[in-house]
């Protein structure tokens, strides 16, 4: 009876559509954003790690790439927790030297990927040894 009442009433369909839209917007606003968790020197500067977390899991078969300025960082690993929402990218000392504070940090799948996730700008002052 309830389903028949909804399907027979155009005003009820409108109200239901508005309710579903509002629910979807509230859900989207509740998602965690893209965050750079840490920037660490590893083994006395033999390598550098950039840990990123996103509300959208990193679960795709293409190569994960972190772009810092005009550099593409392709070496990555999962965090110790194994969370699909967190990746750690490893930079060489040369890549880290070439990265400048203020460089844009973007994540994408595959080279030349057109869908990116924005992680803000690099802040080298947050480097931990």
C-alpha cells in the first residue's frame, strides 16, 4: 500500500527526490578530504616519505603517481595499517631537493591521467627527521 501511494503521487515523488538529494549532499560533505599526513626523512636523508590519506580509497590497478610540481613520484607502498585510504610515496634525495615549498601536490592513476586528487601545496618546513 505504501509503495503504491508513493508511485501514484507526483508531489510525493518530488518530495522523495529532494530528500534523496539532500541526503546525498550531506553524505558527500561528511567525507574526509585529501590530506598530507607526514613528510619524513628516512635513513638520515637517504630517502624521503610523503604519506597521503584520502576519503576516497586508493584501489585501482593503474600505477599510482604523486605529482609534486612537475615531478612524478611512482614508488609507493601501503601504510603499516594497510588502510586502502593511505599511501606512502618514496622520494629520492634528488627529487626532494628539486621539490619546492609551495609546489602543488596532486595524485593520479597512470601517466597522463586526467583525473587528479588535490593534496594542497608542499610545505618543506614540516619535514621530520
